[in-house]
C-alpha cells in the first residue's frame, strides 16, 4: 500500500507524540520535528507508510539517545495481557469454535498499537476484547483461514506489537499446523514486539521465534535480512498481523492472511471497511491475464 | 501567541483540507503539500500560527492559480447568516440584556471558521447559536466590556470570517459608541471576510469599513498597511474577533477585548479554558514594575 496524503498529517502527529514520550527537552523535540518535516517534504509516496515511520523513529532514537522509548509501555502491556491470558485461554477452549474465538481475540489485541494512539488505557483494551467476541467478522474468510492453516505445512506468523503478542499466542495455540515460526522486529520501533517481548510472553516456549532483521514498523522486505526473505519466500502461508504488516505487504503475491483492527481512515478505505472493523482478509493475488 | 508544536500537525492537516477544496489535481496537491512541509521544517516558532498560515495559503493560491478558493463557502455562509439575521435581531432586541445577547451571538458566529474545520454544516451553526444563549460567559468581563465600549470615543473592530460578520453586525448595532471602524482582510485567505463580504452583509451601510492591507488570517501588524497600523495605534479600544486575531494580538499592549469561540486545544490551553468555551476576555496589559 502506498502512502496517502492523509498519512502525512498523521505522521507529523505521531512524531510529536513519540518525541514527547521520549524526552521532555523541548530543544530536542523541536530538532526532531524539523528533521521529520524535512524528511516528509521529500518522501517517496510510492513507499508504504512504515517506510517513513522507520526513518522517523530512527531520527527520534538518534537525537534523543533513547534506544527504546516505548520500553515501559511494552512491558506494561505485556504484563496486562499476560494477566488476562489464563482467563482468555479458558474462554477460547470453552467456546463453541475455539479457533474463531482465538481469531477474534487476536484482532482485539491489535488495539495495543502506539503508532495510532499514544494514549491507551487498560479499560479500553478490556472493552475491545468484549466487543470482539460478537462484532462482525467475515465468516467466509474465517472458513478459508481454517482450511488454509490446516493445509499448510508451515506458517510464518508476522507479529505486531508487545502485549498484542499474548493474543497471538492464544491464536497460535489453536492453529492446526505444527510448523509455525513467529516473527518479531530485530530492534525497537514504536511498541512493536522484539525477541525480548516474545520471551517475556512465553512465545519462545511454544514456537520458533525469529527476528526479521529490520526496525521498520511493518515488513518491508528490502529492509529485512536475507535469511528472513528466504523463509518468507519458501513458506506455505503467511499470517500478517496488524496495520503495519498490512500496509507493507498488501501487494505481496504470497498466500497470506491479514489479521487486524482497522484503526485509521486510510486503512479502512483501502480495505473497504469502517474504522474500528475487525479484519480477517486473504491476500488478493492478482492473476496475470496472458492476453493483456 | 507563539506557534506551539501541536500547531504543526494541525497546519499540515489544514493544508491538505485546503488544497483538496481548491483542486482535484493530485499532482498540484502533492506539490503544495511538499512546499508546505518544507516551509514548516524551517518555520520560526516565535511567530504566531497565522504567520505560517499566511505563507501556506499564498502557496496554495500560487500553485493552484485559484485566487479565492473559499469564495463559494464565504457566499454560502454570508447567505445563511443573512437569512438568520432578522430573527436574531428581534431576539437581541427582545432580550433582557441586548448587549449581552449580541456578544453571545457574536461568539456563536465564530464557529464559521474553515481554518479549524473544513466541514461545517448549517445545522451545527444553528445548534451553536442556541447553546450560546445560555452557555457560560465571564460576566465580569462582560461588565468591563460594556463599560469600555461606552467610554471609548472610537473602536476598531477587527473582523474574522465571512458569514460570521453578520453576527458582528448584530453586536456593532448594540455597541454604545458612535465611532466604530470595522476591519476586513485586504485579500482572500481561508474564509476570512474581505471588503466584498462586508458589502454583501451590509456592514458598509452602518459603519466605516477598512481593510488592513494584509492577507494573513489574523492581524500581523508588520504585514498590515501603514495606514492601518496608524489607526490601530491611535484608537481607544480594539475588539478583536476570532482565533486568528487572538493568536496574533494576544501580546498587544493596546486596550483590547478578544471575542471568540475556543476551537482548538492550543488556544484553549493558552486561554485557560476548555475547547468549545465562549470567550470574552480583556487583554492583559503587562504593567512594568519600575523596581525590576
């Protein structure tokens, strides 16, 4: 997905939220804002929004000297989600369709996204979880998802945010595939999950976890390691979690499912849904028509 | 008032709203966005927000070739307000305190501000008018305002937006001062009122109307004509209407009252009120303490 004009004011707001979270020093805040605006005025709109976000968050880390500004937030939401985990796990297993319930919860967990909203209260997470159990979900896509995950020899599950990955764990535990690899970012960017988060929430105990070699808040293949790209190209099925992975992989020709909560108007428009919708969608692979 | 960091994402959003209103040509939209971002990255934050807006709207007019992008909007709201005028005039005159009612309506009219909100429905204007009649208003400031307008030999009333100036007319008709000069912008910028609007709504029939020599959406004295600056310095009392005039004149040492609706968080914080508040406030003139 390319970057739309509407993404630009949102970038600028994100930079401000993020730099304020990182430092109280107004001189540094101003330097970051100016550099981000300077970047924005030259940005390549054909690239996906996370390409710009990757550059901006590098600037923030560089100018503030703070390598992991969202560390406390990541820990807070890992802890919150882990506290919820036992009850949610019971809820999944007691439900009429555990895989469906787990998909719903994985979507709910995508609310923990500090790129979109720099203020997220625990009570909002709880509210979204409750709503997710009955909110509209594309049941045809769910059937396709069940079938694809059962038929795939191996799956690459691209994680999104810390805290949220506990909800991914609930889904992974229900997937009918033995060979699942979970993917985290190789370095801190916003509240995206890294290897440390995967360890904290116990994902490393149940599946193979690898990092993608990149610090982009999404999966920009050119920014990822050669090793990751090889696994991505060889795997049977990709499950891509969250907005950043949708934005960066919506044009991929891999068999992929996107699982997310549509949290901004640009994504919602691109997906043809309302802001706040629960999204489980199969990648539309364009079939070349030989006559054209 | 200086430009705050929070103004920057808002500028960028304003540019996008404004250029979309002006042209459907995405190439021009992109050029405008890039030039505005480039300007923003070098902006002098000590200047007031309208200084930046003035530059941005010049770029929009230059790159689109459209000299008055908000002309239709201005005409639409002049017409709407003129249709409301007879009933509102009756309401003012039948009220227990006509001057207070007129102040309330003048504040309500400040909702017609396309710098803040590019989508404004007629029904919202009606709702705000109704609310304004009973909403909280600083009654001490009102008493001071009554007294100051009665004691001033002459008043300079700095207008804000088209449509809104009909509400200013209601207030001017109640002011106990014979010598009132109403001020409009010398050229189109956003939906700010120009001489044409003053003529359309009949302000030119009841008071002297002058332009300030500037196309800034506020009153940046250095950007105004020498003639306007002379009148500004000589006048007994200034009534400055709307956010733009507050942002540009909040530090003036003239006797002045600001009349506006606080429509953005930055202004509200600066004024120490909530967003949506009705504001009638006397300029706080700093008295130099000779001992310091």
